C-alpha cells in the first residue's frame, strides 16, 4: 500500500518581537514561510500551492496571519493628567460626564473637583440619555453608549 498525503513545512524567515493576542503581552515571534507539501510515506516530495507567510509566537506556539504584526498593544487606561488635559476633546467627542467623573475619582481626584473641571469646560448645560441616564455636553446629539439620538428641549 502506498501512503501519501499532505503536510505543511515551515521555514523561518526572520525573528522579532510582537504583541501576541493570545499571550496578551509582548513575545518573541518567528516569521515563517508555510508551504504545503505532497508527501509519500510521510516524506515531502513536492510543494503544492503557493507558500504563505505566517507568524508564530515563540511562547504559546500559536500561528497567526502576518497582519498580527501591525496590531498594537491595547492602550493603558488614561491617567488623571491625560483626562484633565483632554477633557474638552473627551466631552466634545461624546464621552458621558458620569464616565469622566468616575475615571477622575478612580484616580483619586475629589468628586467636587472633577465636577468643577467639567463645568469649567461645558458649563452647566447637559443632555441626558433617557435610556442610560448618562449625561453629555449639551451639543452632543447621540448617546455614545446606546446610540440613541438625544432630543434637545428648549426648556
Ligand atoms: Zn503567544
Ligand atoms: Zn444611551
């Protein structure tokens, strides 16, 4: 009986470091050329199909598409200084007031001070999402949490 089949052979092209989504941290990787081979009695005889480049994590051995190399490490949570420096952008882009207060007080800022910092940027006017009960700067038109459009009342 003749035993034939297919197998994938890997050739290491180069090595480096990347953010492994499986290990969720930075790991060494090997960029490999994967090539399916026709095998006879388990010995590779000739390649079938085109070679493909893959990335293998040297730690967990998981194999990824090469697009994994352009993935970035998830950003660390914003520091209090980041929040305060970008408060106007954050509010203008529709971050709920309550989330900002929560993040600022989590970073040890007093609640009163956090509220005052927000008031300094957008004043006292707010729009509130009727579903989430989150409030936004008064010129925000969509709730960023549930997507509901926020109605503006004249009163
Ligand atoms: Zn890994
Ligand atoms: Zn909402």
